[in-house]
C-alpha cells in the first residue's frame, strides 16, 4: 500500500503557515484537515496541498515526514515556490 508525505499551506492572520504529515489516503486526509477533524494544529483553517511524495511503505514515509518537519529551510523553500504562483 502506498503512503504519501505531504505539506499543506494555509493563510492565517496575514501570514502563510505550513503543516507536514503522512497518510495512505491523501484526499481523505486533506478533507479531514479542512473539516476541522484532522490534527489539532490544522483546525479552523483552509488547507491546500503544496507538496506530496509517494512511498512504497509506511516506514519510509514516516522517516521522510520527520525529516521534512524538522527541516525549516526546505519547508520555506517549498512554501516560497507556491506563494509566488
């Protein structure tokens, strides 16, 4: 079963914020985030997927999710690409 590492973007109080997670059903997970039933941090905001990467197993996805969560330089680089569009 494939897994995805994803990054979401939302505008909140005049600035852009991001959220990183992993899931085996990205569409369902995004729906949960946008309906305030996802992670506590994402409640009450409208989210857009700006990055996704597919993995063959959960272990690989979890490892890369952790790395992306901690790598703020990479997260900002991804955000800037999307914000300029």
